């Protein structure tokens, strides 16, 4: 069982020049494939993160995306991006994830990625 002491965490990216990426840490913001395609400037930060969670779990279909203002070509691109993200998600297992969100923020797509890449199973779920 993974304890909180060893569970990967979110790390805030520094805006200071020359600050290296910490060991065992992967940057998941733009322009990586792990970035949130739902722009906080258009949807609001919290809503963009909630949409990301629904999208990564497969709970945002084409009609929902269309209602959010995406065009058919963009919806197709989102489908392809989601498939690539799901294939690459195991790469994030065991790593801290870095993004621009303040550590105090309740809303961060990196937290969603941490939970999806590092599932914690209770003994009842394993049995």
C-alpha cells in the first residue's frame, strides 16, 4: 500500500530563470501532451479543470464538446489527444508532476493526472 509520505505530489513550476526540474518530476503543462486542452481563460480555471477530469475519464462526448464550442476538427483532435494521453499515462506513475498552478489551489489538472497515474487500491479492491 502506498502511504502519503511516498505518494507522488504536485510541484509548482518556478518562474525564476535557471531553476532546474526537480528529480523524479515531470512537467505536465503546455505544450506537453498532458496539458489541459480546456483553456482557463475561456472556461474559468475551476471549470477547465473539472472539464479535464470528465474528458480524461471519457465522460465528455462529441455532443458535449460541440456544446462547449468545439468544432468537428477540434473534437477529432481531442479524441486523438485523449488516446495518446491514455497510452502515455503509465509514464507518470511514481513521478511528481509539475505545473503552474499554486500548490494551494484546489483546482489543478496535475492532481487529476496524479490520481489516474497512481491508483491506490484498498485490500478489499485487490481481493
